[in-house]
C-alpha cells in the first residue's frame, strides 16, 4: 500500500462533523485529482502530518516556536518517501521536532483536519492532525527547525497560538 492509499483510507475513516466533514471531502477530492498530493512538489497543495504533543497528567501541551514562521505550533511537516503511513509521518515529525523519544499516538486516528494557505509555489497545506502522548519522564530538546519549545497549559494556548492550534488543544483536552 502506498502512502497515498493510506491517506485515503485514513480520511475515509475520519469521523469529523460539520466543517470537518466538509474538509475531509476537500482532502479526498484533492487526493483523487492529484496522485502527487502527498508530496511537497505538488503545486496545488499537499497533505502534511502533525501531532500535538500532550502531557495529559499535567494538563499541558508542547508547542514549538517555528523558526521560519515565528509562530507557536504543534510539531509537524511534510511526508517523506520513507513514511509508510500518515500516522507514522506525524509521529516521526513529533519525535524529531520535540526531541522526545517514546511518544505514542492516541488510538482512533487523527483528531482534526486543518487546511491553511502557504506561499507559492505551493498553495495549500492539508494537515492531518494527531495527538501524541509524552511519556511521564519526557524531556524535550529543541531541533534545528525551532527557536524554542515550551509546555503550555490548555488554558494558556489561546494567548500564544493561532485559532488552529487552539482548536487542536481543545480537541486534546476533550480527549483526556
């Protein structure tokens, strides 16, 4: 099975409602129209995979201050040829960017979808968002893609991050 095939299966199984259901269909239509829709080279946009690192026992999430964007975001990025699944891509990105070994994605697949514009030559990131639980003794380490890493309580996220990250943190809080 290809990564593209896995993404289609993941999206078909995704049970988001309201705008999430509409967005799910946008993603599926995009993949149907663009066989290269998993890759950064797809000029019409491409799927990305991300994961919000969560410490549920302390009611907090780990955000990265993205080096290029200067924004507090969840860990995530582009799929790579070695990724077998979208979930594996999200876990790889979360592990690389947080520096935390032993992260585990929550069961049940992605918790949100988020489509956002990006500068040309590409036009859209179609982000598939997961939750990754940090082990109890987790110690983060800043990667080359980040200016900073910081834990925020669920209630603190709205003061530092955009609406997409706030919605993702709300989904994390609801999950735990």
